[in-house]
């Protein structure tokens, strides 16, 4: 994981494409090219094809990377916009 959040991911909607055994989820952005990993948290309950809207005043930033099936994708979390 990164010490500080990095790149802002420019999307306002994510769709879950796969849920991992640990509860984290791989999602695609509304441009269908951006793929990210959202880490599971205590209250997370992701499911396939779930749509997640980025709340007003929030943005998605990269906090690390994840490698699976030969691909590396950004790990993201939600932050307040500045």
C-alpha cells in the first residue's frame, strides 16, 4: 500500500464485476476501461453487478496496487474532495 493516496480515479459510478473471497471487490468505472479493487471494510457487502455511486463531495483515489490473473490494478478508497 502507498503511504499517501495518489492518483484520483475520474469516475462517478462503479459496477462490481467480481467479489473476492476476502470480501473485497473488483469494479469497473463508468468508462468501462477503468478497473479497480475496493477493499472490504467491516460494513461491506459487495455483490456482482452492484452499482456504487461516488457520493457528492467525495472522490476515489489510488491507495495501492493489486495483482491477479496477470493484471495489476489500482486499489482505491473514497476521500473528501478538496
